[in-house]
C-alpha cells in the first residue's frame, strides 16, 4: 500500500472538497486552482482512504489533460478537456467527496 491508507476520510476529504468548491463557485480561476491543486496534491502527506485518493488522483489527471488550446482540442477531442468538461469533472469529484465526508 502507498502513502494512503484505508483509514477514514478525515480532514483531507473536507479540505479538498472546499478547494474544489472554490473553483466551482468562481472564487478561484481554473489557472489558480490548478496551481494550488498540483502543489497541494503532490506534497500531501496526510493519510487518506484509497477511495479518497482515487477521487483526488482523478482530478489530478483531469487537470493534466486540460487545455485552452483550440488546436489541441480539435486534434484530440477524446483526450484533452476544455474548461466546460473540466468543470463537469470537478463537479463530479466534489459530489463524490461530499458523499465520503464522515
């Protein structure tokens, strides 16, 4: 098992849910959210359940394929995400985290 554990969701879930909510409600731009999210997730040391890790890792992957470049979006529409698609994925992740909060 990696640095995550099968422990409860704890504060990690709530903290990330709050961060996702900030981009969803427009408090953070997508660009600022990406910077904060990548930094926080890459440096996360708190234990989390495997389920929480999978949700958060999915957001990381979604951010990794987000682009505003219309040429990339046109060339590989099944690979890259535009802002509307990214927002939908973040909304789904926030919903999933909300259902896990102890």
